[in-house]
């Protein structure tokens, strides 16, 4: 497939020249299986030239390609990408030559096994390659960028002989993998983003009220201990959901939910057939070229979650009746590409007192909002009005083909993972948070930022009776 097809929507952000000079070596994936799988899936979708790993997946032919052998996964998502195996005992020998022939080379080291990551990086101590330390644990995510293996080893050495840290759920794996891939694609491309300086590019802690605040005095060891703390999380298993949108963001939210298993979900999307330009980010649609998106996505979800129940509705959400009724629905995920549908979905979910998660992504970032039945509504959180939404909608309707937006896969992975994670918090009865992702910001800190979560909302007075829709202009 030529670049004008598959890669046309990312050319300004991840050009042919950079893409074909990008190499990823992954170590420690055995202890972070979901993060490893999703990293390779995203990297293949983006068309990274080569991916090598010491973890190669599992499962036989009866399993969905996402859960099987990683060589087959890469080949399914994008046959343009070269995949090879790393020998943990001979990392230096394996990597020395391949790193030398790529200008944009990275090692992704999963810190779920700190001792194993340290052993791997010790072999590479004097190799000229950038390093991403990633951890998706039960309590959150951290991603650190280092200019070389020696810098990363300094952080890992503070952990001593700490035992392996249990991996987090698929949503947290998507956040960690997406943030790592974002650095590989965009790291150092914006003013003030110095690749020669270590940077914690991602920090997300479920035990923190604001999620993304990282005390300046906290050590790496203390942050890891916080994220590794056991946390009981809500599951989507056995729940019923409705999702609007089968595009880029919707593919990744669906993956994060379906991997819980035994999920019931209706997917609503009237968009046209899958086209080549969708494939750099809409990863579950890679086997559906020429077919309509919603049925392709539900077929893949049925194969991925064989004990679940998935159905598609092949239409756009333009009227309340396109989404209603919501009786028996535990949550609504809204992943369209226009604000009019987001507002309509928020109003319907408000009337039915159903938790509502909505996200949107731009070229290299995005945001998510969770509307809970007894907290501020989406309209009051965003200050978005029907008039403003109608002005923003692409001419001709809510269609990916008409929107024609530049987009990379990493931002969709991060925003989808955060949306599903915060929706879990709402379902668990804990307070969710609204967040932003800045994929190409300069500076030295976290690429995650916070949004208003609890503004004044005049519609809260009607929570008990729900006699009014929260559709009043604000």
C-alpha cells in the first residue's frame, strides 16, 4: 500500500523520512503483556520501520490476532513493518548494527520487572540509543524518557532488587504504550523539547485526587511504590454499554473495554466503508477494507471477547431516538468526530442518569470528559453550546471522510485509555477526573494536564426528578 493511502493522515506529524528511520527495541514485555501488545499494535499501525522484542506473545490459531503471536500481529496490522526477535542474553550483539542504521532508535524497557530491565539496559550501557522506561501498574502509569541507557539505569538502580510489579488493566496499558509511542513519533520535534535531558513525560496516579500532580520532591522509587499499590477497580465484565463511534478513538476504547471479557456492547456508527487512510490508527478495522466500519468493529470484538455480546447499529447519532432507550445500560462511551453528537449524547445520558464518557483527539493531543449522574453536566464542564457545535461540525455531516483531519495513533491510544480508566472510577463510585493530553508540548514535565471537573452546574438541581434535559444553553 503506498504512502498516499495508509499514511496520508499522519504525514505532517510522522513523515515518510522519519517513519522509515524509526526503530523500536522492546525489553521486558513478558511482565507487561498488554502494554507490550498494544505498543506493537500502535507502532505497526503508524508504520514504524522495524520493531524487535524479547516477548513474542502467546496463544494458538484459535485466538484473536491481538492476543496471539506478535509476529502474526504485526503482519496483520501492517505488512510494511519488519518484526524480529531479541535474545535477552545477546542484546548488545543484536542491536548494535540495527541501531546504527536508523536515525530515530529507541529502547522501550518495561519497569514491571525492575531487575530484568536493569540487566537488559546494563548490556546496552554505552550504546547510543534513547530509552523509554514504562510502567503500567494497578495504580497508574509512569513513562520516563532518557537520552541513553546509563541515564535510565540511574533511575532503575534506586529500586534495588524490588520484586516484579503486577501489570495494570488494558486501559492503563494503552496509556503507557500510547505515551511511549508518542515520544518515538514526536519526541524532540517541538521547540524546547530537549531529548538530551531526562523527562517524566507521563504520570497518571489513580490514588491522587488530580491524577497528574507529581510532587517535585518525590523520588522515582516513591512514585513506583505508589503506582504499584493494590487498587480494586471496577470491571466492564458483565456490564452493558453503548458506544457511539467506530473510528480511531472508538477502536481503542473498544479494545480497552473488551479485554475485560464478557462485555455486552452496542456500537453505533453510520460512517462509510473502511478506507486505506483509516488504517494508521483504526487498528481493529485492518481486515475490513471496503466494508462499513460498525459491522467490522463488532465482528472483531466478538472474536476478541468470545464470551461477550456485540451488536452494531449502522447509522449516525443525530436524534435522541438514535441512542435511546438507555434502560439497563451501565455506561455510554461517546467517540464521534463532531461536537453536535457529543452534546446530544450527553443530554440523553443525563436524562437516563447513566455515566457518560466522551473524548476527542486532535493532531497530537486530545481530552476526555466524564459526565456522572450526580455531578456537573458535560455542557457546564465544557461550556459548549449547540450553536458553537453546529459551527464546528464538518460540512456534510459527522463523517471521517469529510473531516479529513491529520491524526496519529498515539494520541488516540492515550485518550482512549484515560477515558476508559476514568469511566471505571465512575462505575466504582469514586470521583472521576477530566484530563487533557499534550502530545507535542515542550518543557520538562508531564504531558498530561487537568480540566475542570466540578464547575457550578445549575442543572444539578434537577438530578432527582430528571424532568428537564440538560439541553439549556449555558
